[in-house]
C-alpha cells in the first residue's frame, strides 16, 4: 500500500492554528495560535473577549461595535489576542512555555511579541504578515535580536485553503485581516 503524503510539521501546526482561529469571536479579525513543545500542542488561543465578558458579536467589545477605522482604538478594545490567550491559558493550567514554539495565523503585534519573550517562547512561526511603520518595525526587530527569539514566516495560506474566518466589516472600517495573495 503506497504511503500517503503527510504534511510538514509547520503545515500541520499552522493548519491547526487556522482551525483554532475559527473559534475567535472578535468581529474585526480572527487569529489563532498554538504553543508547541516537543511537537505536542500544549496550549491554544484565539482572539476575543475575556472570560465572563459578552462576546464581540453580543456587544461585549465597544471597539468591535464601533466604526473606528482599522488599526485604531486599541486603547479601549476588550479583545485578548490569540497569542495572549495561548500564553495565559498555559499559565492558568500550570503548563511551562519556556523553550516552546508559537504557531500563529498572523505575525504577532509588538505587545504579543514582548509577552512571548517573557513566556520563554524560543521560536515564532506565523502565516500571514502584518507590517508596521518603520519606527515600530525597527523596535520590533531590535527586540527579536536582543531576546534571541527566532521568527519566521510559513506562508501556509498562500498555497492552502483556510477556514473563512475573517469577518468582513461594513462601511469604511474594513476588515483588519491582511489580504491573501
């Protein structure tokens, strides 16, 4: 019997991150993340409101319910990022993350990068890129260099279908998910 092709580890974990993203309740962007140790998933996270708070689609996050432009209003957004949820849920369960890999559907924001460094994440593998202004990108790259965290893109969604998780907003606000090429 011929062997069927198996996905690479990167494809396997990024695909699972996309499935995790399908649980996101943020109306602006759906992101999924996994923390992996020794090729085993130890924690997952998707973005949305904290435990006990109404979900975004129920009016829980004032930013999601507003017409604020894309990439604005983060100071009053209640959503917890996917990476933050994966790290916090690992901590809540007493699961170590020192030396782990973080697989995520979107390149982490600067805040999530800092939290990954603090959690001991060794390498971050992301699918879709997210660009910053030059000054923030410089700080981002400096943090990567100084911390020793490795980061690389594994552009899974360019060659594979992923769950249709990006909610398309109405009006001028537009979706915050980068377009797939």
